[in-house]
C-alpha cells in the first residue's frame, strides 16, 4: 500500500466514523426524547409534542457542540493531548541520556520520512511501555512515550516503536484519531451531564424536599438524571465499538509499515514481547486513558474482545514473527540504563556518507510516505555528521532564527555580503556576525544540510511567541528579496519554512477545491518552471516538459511550453492553487513533476529542494533524495 492508497484508506475510515457518529447520535436523541416523555408523563397525561421536539433538538445541539468544542481544543496541536496526560516536553538542550536518545531517534525518523520534527514528550509518571502520535497535520504533530518505554526498551526497540508512530502520521491515522476524540467526546457527554444532575440533586436535597411536600416535583429531574446516565452508558458502549472497529486494522498496517521503515522485524516485535512479559504491560495510570486508547502503541487499559482498540498482543507478534510461540514471552524487570546505551547505534553510522551516495534509488512516487532503511541510515549519518555549532543552533530559541537566515544566504560572495549587510541593518552587528558564522559553517557541508537543519529547527521555531515567528518570516522574505532577485532554491526553502510554521500562526482553514481549469493552468506553469530551471538547452526543456505533461493524462494533451515572465512569482501562484487540488489529482501531479526533474538522469540539490517544496505544498511527505555534488543521481 503506497502513501496515496493509505490516505484513501484513512478517508474511508473517516467516512465510516461519520456514519457511526450519525447513527449513535440518532439513537441517543431517541433515548433522550423517550426519557423526557416518560418524565413528563408523570406530571401531565399527554406531553406536549413541542417539548419533545425541543428536547431532541437540544440533544443534537449539545452533542454537536461538545464535538466541536473538543475538536477546536485539540486543533492547537498534538502537544495538547500529551500535556493533558501529564506529558513533559523534551527540551532542546536535554542532558538526560535516555531522553536525548529519544530525541535523536525522532529526528532521524523525521529527516528520513521528509516531515518536520514533531514536538517530543515523555509521560514521566507512566511506567508501562507505550507511546502515541497526535496532531492534525505534520506541522503540529507531537510524539509522546512513557518513562517505561525509555527505561525498558533498547535503541532498536525504541526505533521500532517510533517508526510505528511515524507510520500512523504518514498513513493519515493521526488526523483520524484526533477527529475520533472529538466525536466520541460528543457521544459520551450526556452521561457526564446525567452524573452532574444526580450529584446536584442530592446536594440540594431535592429528594428529601420531595418527601416532605409529597408533590412529586423533583421526580422528573431525578428521572432525567438517571436516564441520561443510562443513555450516556449507551454512548460509552457505542464509542468503544467505534474505536475498536476503526483502529484495529490500522494497528496491523502501522506495524507492517514500521518494519518496512526499519527493515527489521526484531525491533518492534521485541518491544511487543517486552510489553507482554512486563508486569505493568502497556497500561496507563492517567485519569482517563480510555479517551486516547485508540491512538496508543498498545492497550492503555484492560479492554478485550469487542472493546479492544488493538489486536491481541500475541497476534501482532505472530504477524511479524510467524514462528513465535505464546510461552516465549520474556520476563521483564525494570533495568537501569547506563548513559552509554543512549546512542550506541551511531558508531555503526559514522562511516555512512552524508552525501547520500549509498541510497538505493526507487521511483520517486513510491518513496512518498514510504521511507526505507536506507533513508533512516542516511538521516542518522547526516544528523550525526552535523557540526555541533549548527546542531545546537537548531535547538536554541535564540539562535534558531539566525540559523534560518544563514540557510537563506547563498550565491556569490558579493551576494552573500549584501545579504549580511541587510541582516546587520535589521538586527544589529552582533547578530549579523552570528549569522555569518552559521552561514560559513553551512557552506562547509553543502546544500544537503539545508533542509534537514530546517526540519530539526521546526519544534524550536514553533515554540517562539507568534510575534517572533511573524518577525522572522518577514525578515526572511525581505532577506531573499533584498537584492531584487529571488533564487528558486531560496523561494523553496522559504515556502517550506512558512508552510510548516503556518499552523502556529493560524490553524489551516478548509478552502474550496480548485476548478479543473485552474488546476490545468497551474500544473502546466509548474512543469514549465521546473523544466526551465533544470535544462539549459531549449530542446532538453521541451523534452522534459513533454515528459511531465504525459503523466497528467488527456486533460493536458497538446500543451506547449510557455516561459513565465517572473518564474518565482509564477511558481508561488501555481503552488497556491495546487494546494487546493483534490486528493486524487495529487498523485498525478507529483508523478508529472518527478518526470520533468528526472528526465535527464540528473538530480541537483536545487531540484531536490524544489521537488520537496512541491510535495510539501501538496501535503505529500517526500524522503531525502540522494544527490551527488556533480548533480548525478547515484
């Protein structure tokens, strides 16, 4: 199953969730209406139909409002879920070797899969082995693990668990799970209200007042309270069924994807075995683990049968290792990890060239959302090979924006000097000197460091106050425009930065789908800009453009190469339009762009960044592409 098929599967699951939500809402409305009718029947022979209709409308409004409230609260990002469960964010300058190992693994997985590094949390009070990913988009995602996960699993096992969670992100499950939290909260809210009514009734002495007056005036209130609890219990029952039905198969898919990611079954399989042999298993001590049970790596509470959100542990292990026997589960005690265990894997990666020559190439479209072991190795070697100066700057709230400016400065010595003068005028001589030092350090590594450093810096940048983010983006845009011309790679880097910080500025709103004519025009402009950028000879440009047009199908037939007056402005406008393309059209667009770029058998760093910018605009995570300094694809 490729990225686009996995996304389609998640969309089908979402449609099923909407149907189940609608059915559950109707059943709850019917139950509440019946309860109100029975309560009124005790005081009047024929209850007014208008009252029953009002009760039904109020119930629907309450369920929908509760769903929208919960969803809106979660729209700020996956960190909200982690903090609600008592999670502590891993700081950029972490010293704890176990948390540093976690950060390293997450960063490697992010670089390998082509998505921004998510926020990282540890549930310090949870000693069971568990983890989850949460968020609406890759730009606001968070990954959380329990303290038990850090202390019990070795690096390979931790990598398997993190790969499983990244698979949920790439397969579209993360967004589905957040939506499910909102939907299920709406279904269950009536039970909470019923409990509140009963507690309030006893607190105010309604029952004793009724016995004194003998009027029966408090009975309807008590009946409604008890009835809402009963209906709420039905809501809880249905919510558990919905979660179990949606999430079980997604867990098998995530396990299989994690194996493809790391190319080893032992990591994730041994993590599952340790859960089975560990006294505390994967259970959480949180006040309400059921709310997040469907997004956890393993069961967070003791549910089985119909209500289990995950397949049986033994079945998951056997799917990975068919020869496994039930009595082979190890007995696990809480070990004492030594600092030397933190990053042992890096000794094996130190000889891997960060230039990417060892990457095995496959069709670009097949790598989207499907990173492999080679991508993970490349990411680990690249991250491990970064100078400490740059790596620390990416994690520093004060230096990360300056690193961004250093990444944007490129070109001739004269052009770089002009850019640094602009920085000095805007930020002062001292900060301009820091930007210059970071720029010089970047120059030593070449263009392949630019995107990974941006991805590593994203969590730090997202934590800045909104005013600082806006200021940084403003300075960044003016920096690349300060000499009157924008290089294509500068535009691509800035666009990737802005796209991934966009949710911090304002959560993305649903926009209208682009019309077919708009998509055709924008797609042809995009292919033209890419062909013009990558080919010097006119005949080569025409051939590359034609290769891309052929991938678009009949609706682009007979298109001719048109040269835009301002290539960067044309690229900006067409990508803005293509952000609104339907999901079914994105695969063709990426195939067309890849055909143009790869037509001559060469892949430059600028072309790789352009392709990453296009894929980021289309919400298609593209792993790093192997690029040699001479532009030849290995």
